[in-house]
């Protein structure tokens, strides 16, 4: 027999579980500003449409303003038994203005109410993310401008490949984050649809002026289908995907900062503000901020996967499963914004070791491709030139030399297309030769810097930071 049938304590615990299990207040109360703004706009519209009288609307708006102040100052008493932000606000409104509070919910449902709140929140979070991305881009741009002549080894497979300019490398991240800004802006646009007026699922039998509510709340358009409006969470998924992609880019940046700050590389020194000491090894400074950005990436991936999984099997329209949409949204927003701030600080305060980077180039076979290209210019097919230079590279390595140390005779033994004198190939000539759009040649990098500054200025004039 079920113990709860005979044990009063067990029965009470079961009742408490039933109450706690459905509570969303801990998550959704952070949307109180959005909830109150939506209610105020709704009440004003009801009065304009003659659905409630103006004194009732004024009383409702006044009560809601007081509730907003109480919440903001910490004076509001939250009641878990009321489950969510909506019922807590409504209950307090009844306490403040009496039965008139009951008129507020005319022509709406918690289904379209929560959809409105979460769209407002997602739009606000998306705007904040765009601004934070632009701050990180500015930090990258400032460092790139200061290292327009700094030479470093470019890598593939984490092996030294070809010489490049540090500015070119940093501008690669500028481009990544530029795409992130575009994605967050698209997520904001996706959230820019007013669902209020859709009711529980099929609309409401009142002549609501949905367009005026949209205008008051800052929406550019209203939803086209009431059933879709109350059950759609695509805009949240857009934000979560944008956050996941942005975290992936930050994780790559954090990985490089972590590697580059090691003694083995020594390419960068991180500010002490973004590192920490060891608890046992006094000589160490650990790149904790970079490592945490890298680690938190999985957390945001989890938020995206969580909501995708929640939504995948839901029939139309609203289902209580969708109460689980806000925790991953809030957590991802908090995480990505904090990481963007940390990344901007790390990049902006980093000190790059130009001499160490140049030494890494000089001590490598990074000019091998240029030797192959030299042979191609002499008429040798590239595949054959590749084989020749591979042999020469092995010869140099076995004798503890660089390609530039090989004699003309040694070069001619590998290919008759080498002349009486060694090719005049240098790190500078290698970089300068890559003079095409998107290349690392100094002229192209200067152009890229100018273009990046122009794009950042356009973002600034558009109000993105």
C-alpha cells in the first residue's frame, strides 16, 4: 500500500512535492520588468478600446508601477505557492487595488503573456550580446593595429606552417566575432514579434489593438498565427545557437591564449588581472580566465541541447514542458555575456612578445612553401616542386640547418631549376608575396584594418555600442 495513504507526514511531503514540482518562480521572476511592461501596455490598450474604463486602467497601471518599485528595491514578498512571476504580480495587485485587478487579465492568457515576456527578454539579451561582441572586436582591433608589422608563425595542425603577421591572425578572430554579432542581431529580430493577443491558443473575442501594444513595447510586428505564437520558441533557439557559436569562437581564442602564454611558446603575457597564482608553485601564473571561458563553452552547448530536446516532441500548442525553456536561456545569456567581458579584458591587456614570435619563425621551416613556389616560377609542376622541397627540408633538419643555410650546390642536386646562387627568399618576402585580398601581405593587412575600423564605426553609428 502507498505510504502516503496511511502516513500523514508522507502525504504532506507528497503535497509539497506536487507544489514545488510545478514552480517556475525561481527562474522567471527575473523577467519582472518585461512582465510588468507587458501588463501596463495591455491595460492601457484595454482602456483605449473601451474594454475596461480609464479609471480602472489608471489604477492598474499605478499598482503595477508600485509593484515594480517593490521588486527592484527588494521589498516585494515572493510567494512560491503562486508558482510564477505572473501570479505573484497579479496577487500583489489585488492586495493594492482590490477587485479592479481582476480586469487586467481580460483578453489574454498566461500563454501569450509568458511568450511576450520571454521575447522581450531575449531581444534585450541579444542587444547586450551584440554590444559585448563589439567591445571584444574593438580590443582585437586595437591589438592588431599595434602589431601590424609583428611576424609570427602561422599554424596548421598546431605545426608551424608559414609566416604571417600577428595582426592578420588577430583579425581572423575579428571576422569570427563579426559573424557572431550578425547572428545575435538576427536573434533579436526573430524575437521582435508580439504574441500578446493570441490568448491561450486561438485568439480572444475582444477587439484588441495589438499594433498599439506592439508599438508601446517596442515590437516591430505582431504574430500572424495565435497557435504558433504561444508555442514558438525558435527565437530562444536562435539566441542559444548564436551564444553557442560565439562561445566556440571564444573557446578557440582562449585556447590559443592559454597555449601562447605557456613557457613552451612564450608568445604572450597575460595580465595578472586575468591570471592567478598557484597554491603550491610560486613561480606560476595560470590563465584561469581563458580556461574558464573554454570550460564554460560546454555549459552553453548544454543550454542549446536542452531546449532543442524540450521542443522536439511537443504537439501544438502550449505544453507545460515549455516551462523548462527559461533556465537554459537565462544561464546561457549570463554565461556568454560574462565570457565576452572576460575575453575583451584578456585581449585588451595582453602583451605579445614580438621577438619570441619572430624567433619561432626563424627557427622553423616556415619558408618551405616559398621554395616550392620558386620552383613553380621556374616551370616545375607544383606537385614535383613539393617533393623536391620535402627532400631539402629533411636534409636541412638532419644537418641541424634551415633551408636558407643550404648551399646552391645542395639545392641543385635536388633540382636543376635552382640557379648558381641561392634563392633570395626571406620571411619578409614570403609575407609580402601574399598580396591578394584576404592575404597576410602588409598592404592587405593595412586595408583589412581600415575596413575593420569602418565596420566598427558603422556598428557604433547604428547604436550597437
